[in-house]
C-alpha cells in the first residue's frame, strides 16, 4: 500500500498549497506611506493616494476606520481582478462637517480581502487636522504636507493647489483681474505636472499656457513687472524637486515644436481670458 500512502501525501501537499495560494494576502505598498493634512471644517476633501500590490487578487474592498468613515468615502470601494505589480489610485472624498471638532482626527485606510482573509498588511495611517476657517476665505496653508505629491493639497475642492491659491490672493490682494489670470495660468500649469496626463498632450497644454500668459499680460503694463511676476509665479508652482523634474519632462515634449500662440493685438488680449473681467 505504499503507493496509495504516497498518493495521499501528494494530494495533501497540493491541497495545502492550494489553500495557501487562495488565502495568501498580497503585500501592499502605499504612496505616501502615511497621509497627513490640514482641513478647515465645512470644506470638501478630495485627496488621492496610490496602492501597489505584490500579487494578484480577485476581489478586494477598501474601507476607513477610526470614525473617518462618518464623513469620508473611498473611491473605488471595490477592486476587482487586481494584478501583481498593479498600482491603483484611491481617492478620499467627502465634506468635513461644519460642526466637526477642531484637532487631529486619526484613522486608517484598509484593504480587505474578504472575511476569511481579513485585512491586508500595511494599512495607510491617516491624520486629518481640522482647523477653523482662516477668515479670509482662503484654505489653510498646507505647509510641508502640500509638497508631498505633485498635485499637492486642494482642501476646498476648487481645482487649484491650496498653496498657489493662497500665494495668488495674498500677493495681489487688490488686483482681481491679475488674480483670475494667474489662477487660469496655474490650472494649466497643473495639467503639465499631472502624473496622469495623457502622453502626447504636451504641445496642446503649452499652447494653452501661451494664451494664458497673453491674458495675464493684458493687465500688466510694465514689461519688467510682468517678467518678475511670471518668474515668481513659476517658482511657486515648481517649488519641489519632483515638480521641477516633472515640468522638465513636459518641456522635453515641446522640443522642435511650433506653436501658433496669439495673433490678437495687445488691446484684445483680454479675449484669451476665461473669466469675467472687472473694471481696471
């Protein structure tokens, strides 16, 4: 009977291997490794993180703990047919209640693989510091936290990085048209820095940026002042090594390109502005 015994052992070995394969949880890596930011009460949260998996999985789900799930959700909530080495972006979305207590609210973002498998390794720690409004209608200064990713922090959900929004409106407090023109230019800059930008779109973005500059120039008569304004603004946009490197990647796409720019005379450059112009 030794053959039957060995056959049983062989069957048991493969059964155990199958169980291990089915129930093994893929190791995950987060970027950033921990999430921490400031958020005024009553404002929109829209923050993205990425997660990379070491092996494939059929169905996974994401969830928040620590009470953050009361006013935040994760999109996508379900992850299907995850492949080994795949990186997926998850977005935390929601509105901080106006009555939310000031202070640090902590929780974690977990990836679950069903009841049998439980939570996967390495949940993402989250710390959200709820602050009262600044009183000037601007989002709070994101500080160093706003430099951790290419796209920064946009706590009020208006599409513009908080640090750039604050820079524009605090540097040019009484120049509404300049504020709006710099905002328009900044949003185009962000397209160039977006890591998810579609390949080959550089020249289209560069032409749009050229028209934004023409719009801005309509409100600044002095050439030296205009040049200085542009250099300072660009320095604020590219205020980290990663952002500068990303911009250089975008700039290399433009090599040898010819851009139509604007054929409008100076007096009509306001037509390139995508906002209602105030009397100036």
